[in-house]
């Protein structure tokens, strides 16, 4: 029999006043359908628009919605690390506020873990052409770089659909404050012997708010973290005992 589905949905949020209500209107019923127990951990990464007020109202109305707030903007990695630390339940599910995939697929992610015994389910996009040719090229090159350096054939490293056992984080020194956090998390889990399964999903490009993931500043930060962490991550596989 599959174990009880208990999940913390972690969502980094920065100036998402247009996306946040839409996310929660879909997330709450989806999690009610596919998990016996859940919480939603929203990490406000120092928003300057109406996002804090929206978060306060929604969390006051539903105790399953919790808010972590940063006084200063830390970036994707910093927000996710705060959310992961605050998560209380057995599994962690991570996504973005702009609903890049249908949260009703949460049941399929859990089913993949239950059937295969996976510790980590990583989503990948069936079709990425909707995000534009430049971002598609950046992603292709970045995925190829991660594959080559770490010998790790994950199809869509930075896609914000990851379901994993919270216990994988025990003693894990996540260091990236930027968007390299996805690769770091995957590689460190692989290094610890986690069974990783991949699931293909339909992808919905952002229609609300503004994405900064392909900005020069974000790309430079990824490359900086990549360069600084490669030696540690490559040697860790031989030094960290498997789970």
C-alpha cells in the first residue's frame, strides 16, 4: 500500500501580486485532491508591491498557508533554502508562482514515486518553444553543461517541478543563493544515493508578472555559483556515504 501523502508545497515569491491569487486558487484544491495532508509555504523574497498584503490575507484565512518573509532580496536559491527549512511534512514539492505546470499533476508525481520507489521526482517540459528561442537555447546549453560536468542526464535541470523526500535535506549544505540551486540540489541528492525519476509535463509559459530568469545578472550568478561549487560537488560523490 502507498504511504500517506504528506507534502509541503514550497513557492518562492517576489513581486507576484498578479500571479499569487491565481496560484493559490489552483494549488489548494489540487493538493486537497492528491494529498491527505499538506501545507503551502510561500517565501516572500522582499517583495515591494502588494504581494505582502495578499500573503497576509490568504494565510490568515487558511492555516495551511504559511509565509516566510525576507527583509532583503536573496534570490531563488536563498528563497528556496528558507522554504525548505520551514517545510514540516514528509515530502517537499517545489514550483514557481506563475503556475508553469498543472498542479493537478501532483498525483502523477506521487504515483511515479510510489511505483518506482523514487526519492526524488524531477519534472521536465514536453515542449519549451513557447518561452522563446533565446531562453530555449540558454536552457539547452545549460542542461548540456550540467550533464557533461557531473555525468548526470537530467533533462530539464531548472524546471520548477521537483518532488522529493524532506529527509534528503538532512545534513545537506546547500550553498547557492541564485538559480544554480536546482542543479546543486539534484547533484547533491544524486551524490547521496537518492533514486531520481523523471516525469514529462505540459508547460505553460508565464502570462502574469515578469520573469527575470534569462537576465544577464541571473545568468552570471548561475555561472559564478557553478564555477565555485563544481569542485565540491564532483568530489562529494566519492566522499559522502550513501543513504
